[in-house]
């Protein structure tokens, strides 16, 4: 069931969403060669503590048989698509890191992701990051009351594929609210004119996951980390947005 939020509920959601945006901004400002992905997780922890919020991801259950998620952020490096677990990996010049994060406050979640360059990266990596980000903005041009969910999906796919990149099929965007993952699912590919009709008060996370090579993915033995099958790069860009009478409102921005 798709839950339509009242204006009061969306107002309450602005705070956890703002906190996510702030934490991602702090990580982007700090990231550099020599840091570990655990260092990024610590930055997120400090922001959450200062802002009086709880982590949305920590303790989440994943695929069958996997342990509860152990960290505050997902930090996915290079060929890792999503759900990379922060560890002692030392970031080096030329890496790209997709950081996904959620915050819980006021009884609601906020959810967003960014892909950061570590120092100077290759022209191809830079293009992948730029196209992934812009594919989100192309998608939300269609995020208007009266359109359908797949109108967003189609716009994301058409833009990303026009640059020769591929769109991950196995993972999708989603509704956000009192639960981190709510209906509807928001794929990043598909034909337009399908799926639920968008209504004012819907709050969804639109999150293109775009690969340099094949869209096919694999899951590591830790039961969480998703990687590209061909070992090529992947990027991720996500915001929580609210459907309004006019243009969508991006909630996860500072």
C-alpha cells in the first residue's frame, strides 16, 4: 500500500532528510586519499549524534542468511554497486566511492546517496559520476502528480544509456516514510506509462545505480555487497523527494 503523507508529515521528514544531506556534504568535504571507508562512517556517526538522529541502515536485515547491517553508511568502492560495508580499505587516488546513508528522526527516515571522486579520477570515471547524477535529475523531471512511476524510470534509463552506460535492474528506488523502504518500488529502467500514478504527498527515493559496463551484478559472500559482474565501475546518486502540485521537492539537500 502506498502511503500518502500529509503536509505535517512531510514537514517532519524534512529534518532527517536534511541531516542525511549534511552528513553527505561533510563526507564529500573530507574525502581524500589515505582515508579508510571506516573513517567516512565515523564522520556520519558524528553528524547523527550532533543532530540527534539515529542511523537508518544499522541493524537492517538484508538477503536471506545475511547478518544485520553493521554500519551507519554503505561505502561502495569502484566496482562495488551498493551495500559496501565500511572497513579498513585505504582510499587511493583515482578511486570512486558511492556513499549511501539514512537517518531517522521525528519518527521518519531520510535516504540519499552520492558518488565521490577520490583525488583526480579518470575521464571515464568522472563522466560516469556526472551522468549518474544527471540521470536522477532527468528522472525527476517526470516526478509530477498525474504521471506514472515508470515515467521516472524510463527517463533515467534513456539518459544513462545514451552515454553507453547501463542501468542496474536488480535494485530499485522506493517509498520512504516511517519505514525506510515503503511502496512503491521505483525502478531505474522500463517503458513509460506504467506503474502507480504519482500523487501529491507521495515521498519516494529515486536512486539511479549506473554501471560503466554490463548491468549484471553479483553479491559477495558477506551477503550484502553488490558488485558489477565485469569488474567495471559503478556510480549511485539518490535523493528523497516529495511529489507536490508542481515540481517535486528534493528533501535531502542542505
